[in-house]
């Protein structure tokens, strides 16, 4: 289905057709990626970050967050436990922490790849060479959200970062043969529906394999502390349109959705999403992974949380995937 930017804007502005939009997204999801839900075990291994993103609680200027860094052995062990609990993908996520040099990361990657798992990295902007070595060590996928394609807003939100470098990262990852994931925040101050439509078209243009979309949630220890939270329904609509337009991509039901709505992830699974990323990090650490407040803490124990999530997924007639969950090929 092809939509022009103007058509996307009209749909985003008009709430009278939301039920039509969500059921269309659900049908497209079923047709292109089926009823299986892929579970990815998320390890938040360091909250140390050199960046100063205005919306993020982990920004280096926030002195009230207790910083931690898991040791490589601890990260590898956590991954092993998650694999033993049935996860077929491990996601390693952190702030932009320079301790995790190319060499340190490559060692962690090759150890984790000894387990029967796909491996995703989400560790920010790095050089082409770093990405190349991570890939050679066995990393399969990489997540780096563009956050917003409105260049002015991007530069306001990310002091001393560059939009062009962000795009360069995504292009490098595609060139190197990663499955590349990106996505955006919905509801940043001054963000327009026109730019959200641009975000969706950008995902298509760079041929993203995975797309994570979540509402902005105001964090009290950031410059955006007085801004309003993003709108749950608008985030859901951006996600639904992304499914309809990009068809066979993998789309997580994000934790930020669950933070704004207690059933947010289940609702998202019925509006186009087909992936959930349960947190498998020990809560000793993850309680300090304070990107935004009230980050849903559902996943205290790896085995228990998996059973709870599996139960919820089955309750809406969906199944749990047993494979690695790479992007499905288009049949045409
Ligand atoms: N609200 C919602 N999502 C946020 N992220 C960072 N800060 C916030 C916030 N305040 C998201 C960013 C980042 C991802 C890891 O978390 O989009 O890419």
C-alpha cells in the first residue's frame, strides 16, 4: 500500500478512522509476518553515557542517577541464562560508554555467539570500522533510532550530535549486512505530525528491517521535565502506519507504550507489532536504567516474567516464535 506524505498526515490528524487503521495494521501484520511473536531478551549492561540528549534520563549531565557498568563476564552469563530460558535473540543495550571499546565488545559478542542465539546491539553511534568488527565477531542486528527526522528538532534535542552522522550510522549498518533497526519518539516538544509522516517515509527509504516507536515520556531530571508526555494513541497510529507501509518489518511493542497504558504492549501487538523485548537484566542494575520514569518493571525474574508474557500473548490468540526471528522475506 502506497501513501503520500499528505495522506499520512491526514490519517495522523483524524482520529475518526482509528479503528479502521488499527484493524488494517493487524491484518497486514498477520499477512506478512504471521501470528508468531518474537521475544528478545534485553540486557541493559551499562547506563554510563557521554551524550546529553535532552529527553533522556541517562544523559551525562544527570547526576542523580546511580551509574553502573556490568562486567563482560556478568553480561555473558546473563545472556547464557536468557538463552537457557528460551530466548533466541539477545539484545545488548547501553549508554554510549567508552569502556566498551571495539576489543571489549568483540570479545563479549563472540562469547555470546557460542550460545544458540541471534545477537542484536544497541550501543549508539560508532565508526564504520567498529561496526565492521562487531559484525565479523558475530553480531546480527543493530538498533539505532533516528529519534526524529526533523533536522532542526534533532539538533535541538541532541546537543553536539549531528543528524547526518546518525544517518551515516544506519547506512553503514545496512552496507555491512546487519539487520538494521531504527525508529522514533512520538510527542517530543515542537514535533509536528508532518515530521512524523516524514519519519515513516524515512524508515522506508533507508529500508529498515526493524522499527521501534514509542511515546516520549517526560523525565524530571532532564531539561524537558516540564514538557507533556507523548500521546499513546498517536504513537500507536505511527506504529500502525509503519506496519501498513513497510509490511514485513519487525516491530516491537515498546516498553514506553506499556508505561503510558497498563496494557500498552498487548494493545500494540494488536495494532501491527510482532516483537516484545522483555528485560532479562538483574533488577539490581536495571532499576537504574532510568531512561524515563516508571519504565514498566514487569520482568524481575527471567523465567517467571517469560511465563507471564507468554500467557498474555497466548490470551490474544498469538503464538511464541521458536526461531531467531529474522525479517521475513516478501513473497512477491
Ligand atoms: N521517553 C521515551 N523514550 C525515550 N528514550 C530515551 N529517552 C526517552 C524518554 N524520555 C528512547 C530513545 C532511545 C531509546 C533507547 O529510548 O528513543 O533510542
